C-alpha cells in the first residue's frame, strides 16, 4: 500500500459539495470513480479519498487536499496524468505526492485558509457571477475591517456555526458521546479591496465549524451596512447563539484557498478542523 496526498482545485458550481451522497454528483464521488476507472477491476475495491474538509454545495477550492491509500504499483506521474484525463474539466489535480502511512488529509491538517469574494459593481458579469456574491449595499468599510479584527484569536464560535444534522443524530443515538467543542483559533482575518469592484475576505485558522466562514461573512456584511452596531462582533461571539448573528452568505463566493500540514507528520495527530 502507498499513501498518496492529492492537491486539487475545483469549480463547485455543479456539485453537491465534497462528500459522497446517494444520487448526487460530488467531488469525492468523481475522484473515487476516476481512480477506480484508472486502476481497473484488478485493484477493487478502492477506498474513498479523504478530504481535508467537507466543502458545501457550490463552494469552490483552490487548494483542497485529499489522501488515499492504494495498493496498485502506479507511479505518481502516471496517476497524476491519468486523473486529469479522466476527471471532468471542473476538477483538476494540481499535485500528487507519496506521504507517510499515517498521513490523513483531515486529521493531519494544522491550519486552513478560506477566501470569500464579493462583487460591488452595478452589473455582475455572467462569467463572474458563479464565483462571487453580488452585493450592492453601501458598506462601512471601517466597520467591516473592525469586525474582521475582532474574530482573531481563540473564541467560542457557536454564534457562527450552523447545526450539523449528522452530528446531532449521532449524539442523540449515543448518550455517552460528548459534543465537540466550538472553540477555534483564528490566526488572521482581513478584508482587501481589489480592482474591478472586488472585495475579498481571507481568514486563516486551525479549524472551522460548519458554515462558519459564510456566517462570518454574512454577519460582517450586516454590521457594515448598519444592521448591527459597528464594533458588535465581540458581543455576537459572546452571545454563543446562532440567532445573535447575521445570515449565511451564499456558497458561490467561498473558496477553500489552502491547507497546511507540519513538515514532519507525527503519528496520531488530531485537531478540530474536521467540520468545515
């Protein structure tokens, strides 16, 4: 068996997210099917590639990471080339490398960076619309920057987490199971104004809760347009209630930018980045 680390980019518009779902087209499903077609029946069954996180329907990736252990003696260059010939054009493998047997795309990750793109012009091109949230509100940029700065550090992000139905069902069925912590550490959080009326939010942290980045963006936009008082992000976090925060921003503007791993991957490494 050889363990492979795959770095991939994808346009999530036509997919129901990363995770395999019955009857739906997903990134994980397409990648798994492509590996099976390349290796043929001799090497079945092929395990499901494990991603660094579960991007939602319509969310894109510039640098998603997956890991998969394969018994087939196929060189990395050949596998790389064959995958890009087999996968749909909306999914591209950027790099493939062999890694230690205990490497896991999700459990071994130590940081992730997400990017959210907003278009502020009057007319959004159809070639940009699938990749940016069109926002025509007048925004207080000082309040936007202040809100972004207030999430840096270690916080309980319950106010910015969507309910995970799968997790709720598991907890209900197993009375001894303990709900995971909603505490995360954000290393950097900032907005940048770019040419062509683009406003980009970039956030880097040790892990993210379900819908957390989209809820962050939706709440910050509401602060910037006066729905919440300027400087209220700290109070929203302290409330630890989803109802205290703003709406969930549309999926189309969100990109998983990159995933970071330690130079040496210790066996059994775990963290809290598994609920994106």
